[in-house]
């Protein structure tokens, strides 16, 4: 299971027991979108090759409000 924790500057990730941070600029470069418009599903796809995605995607801008 992958855990994502969002803030205004990036995302803290725990993936297979390893903790790391994805900075805002890296996420924007990877998706081609502004950080608030990226969804949690898109971030999960950056971390995992074939993530098990469920539920509706949520924009980071809505999550960090």
C-alpha cells in the first residue's frame, strides 16, 4: 500500500516501507499541469507502475485547502 500526504510544497510518500518526498516542481514537470490541478491518482501513477486506483480522483488544490 502507498500512503500519500499532501501539502502546498509537495507530497510525502510511503511506498513499500520507503519514505520519500515528491517536490511540487517534480510533480508539475511529470504531469505537465500546475500543482493544484494535479490529482491524487496522477501522483499515485508517478509512484507506482500499475497502482490499484479506486474512488474519484481529487485535485491537490482541494486536498490542501
